[in-house]
C-alpha cells in the first residue's frame, strides 16, 4: 500500500518583504559615504585648466585630512572664504596647494619660477594654450610666509584663477586674506572619472618632493 502525500504549499519568498529594508540600507550607506568618505564634484570654471577642464567630474576623499594635514602639490576642494565668493552662500573651490603653514614662498627666481623654502618649482601643469604658450607662474612678484594652520593655494590656469595670489594683490598684501584655513578643506581630489576620455589620477607632481621644510 502506498501512502498518499499531500503537497504542502511552498513558503512565499520573503524577497519583496525585504526589498524596502535593503533599499533603505543602501540609501543610508550611500548617504554616509557621501557625507564622510567620498564625494563627486564637477568643475565649473577654467581656473584649473588643463589639469581639470570645465565639466570634468572628480572624486574627492573627504576622510584623508581627518588623519593628516594637506600636503604641497595636492589638489583640494575647500569652502571658500566669504571674500572669495561670488555669492553670499557657501561655495566650494578647487585649487592646488603650493605652500603650507610656515612655508616661505617667493616669486620669482631668475627663471621666473616660484620658490618654496628656497626650492624652485618646475610646474608643467600650468596652463598652456594651443600654441604651447604657458601662463607665467605669477603675474606679480611676491614674498610671503604662510601662517600656521593656513594654506597658500593657486589654480593651474594662473591667469583665470581667483586664488591666493589674486587675493594677496587685492588686499594689498594681507596674508590672512590671501590664505585659507586647513579647517575649511573639504577633501582631496584624487581622480578624474568623467568623461572617460580624460580619466586620470591627480597625483602630486614630483617637483614638490624636494621642497624642504620651513626653517623659521
């Protein structure tokens, strides 16, 4: 005699019940990553050409400066001081760090190069037009010492950049007006990811490797 087996209904998949939870977790993780770890920024101006062109997208590491200060040569995103902004609202700028607290920065040596603590910077990243003509390292001679906890920043397209040099000139040599605080730095831009044709790492140029520390 064969026992009859009754088919038991299969338990319904719990996928659809779990889906809202999974989506919620994914959104929370994305928000936390954007707030504390990584963020994307687009380039709105010509001030960093051609290291960064208008409408490039970059990834910014927002965590790195929780563990150390910005280094010379790094490309950083920072909240611009009120006097640097085009509108009263907060604006994020992107520039290259040329000098850190204590650095003595001078323009220019006999070859028209900026020097940091006596070391001349060879700056191949400075903007060049289609004819290969580079912007000058600076449009005016200057001699400054960066205060502790502050940064001297400049755009790679020197003639189109509202940066430390421009605000030093506009303020008649006020070093506080010309520099930004380390606390205002949002993070380090470390790669261009869009458009794909321009994807690259934003590494520190080798010219900064030999800059000595400040002596004062």
